């Protein structure tokens, strides 16, 4: 989690320093991609936790 925050900070810093529209667009898209990946990771973790703790699956 700490690495993700560091990366997001670096992307934000580069975004603020950039004067090139295409570079800014790429940096913004990269930040959004990382946020979406984190959201999906959390959703999958919750799904896995729910599956592992489902009483219906304990007898299998």
C-alpha cells in the first residue's frame, strides 16, 4: 500500500510539472488505471474472503 501511495505521489508530481498535453493525459490515465486496479483488487479480496468463510463450502 505504501508503494502505491508513493507511485501516486510521483505521478501527481509529474502531472503538475508537465506542460505537454499528451504527457499529462497519459499520466492522468495511469493514475486512473491504478485506482481502478486497487478497487478491483479489494473487490476480489472480499469475494475470496466471502467464499472461504461461506458455511456452505466448509463440507466440501
